[in-house]
């Protein structure tokens, strides 16, 4: 799937059908901003791994990002985010 396809899927699941256009625009912008941030974090982790003496996939970095997102989801479900 492409980022726009993920974004559209997310919008169908989360944004009310009668949401105003401005809300849909802001949701799409926020989704892409989040995707960009994750891509940049992954690129930085890849660059660090490539510049190391021996190449290792930066699994710990991705694990940390996943944990951060998991915590945010938990906070959202509890009404704290």
C-alpha cells in the first residue's frame, strides 16, 4: 500500500462521514507528517547502521518507535492524549 492508501483507509475508519472538508484536510496532513517523521527516523537509523563497523539492521530503534506509538495508542484509549 502507498501512504495515501493508508491515509484513506485511516480516514474511512476514524473520520466521521459528515466531517467538514477542513477536518479531512487536517487529518490527511497530520497523517503524512507522521509518516514523514517515521521515514526520517528509519533513514537516520539506517545511516547510523551503515556507518557502523559492521552492518546491523537497527531493530532496537524500530522497537523504540513501536513502543512509543503503542504507548500513545494506550493513552488515546484512556483519554490522556
